[in-house]
């Protein structure tokens, strides 16, 4: 079973990041303009990620529902004979 490995350093960084996030949100509720801007920026980035994830999910479901024909990949540069020579080989005799 795979268990995520969190180090103490990573946990401290996550707690500090959450603390700064809630500090910004608290200042935004108090009405400070810079905190409102930071909060709206973070919320809009989260909404963008959520919309992209939903779009990916819908396209993935559509791909599962609509069958696509199996096409064999072919190389257009492969043939039965060697390519024509532009410069004929020199006779070294």
C-alpha cells in the first residue's frame, strides 16, 4: 500500500502557507484593498483550475462513450526497395 511521505519540513511549509492564506482572507474581510485583490486572485486561479478539470472530465467521458476506429500507424517513408540515388556510385576500380 502506498502511503504519502510527509517530512516535518513539508508539514511546516503547508501550515505556514495555510496561515498566510487565512491572514490574507482575514485582512480581506476587514476591508483592506490589497488583501481583497490577493484573495480574488487566488480564488480566480482556483476557479480556473476547477473549470479546466471539469472540461477535461467531460472530454474524457465523451471519449469513453464515442468509439473511435482502430487505425494502424504506417510510415510513409518505408518501401520495399532502397531510395533512388541522386548521385550514382563511383567506380573505384
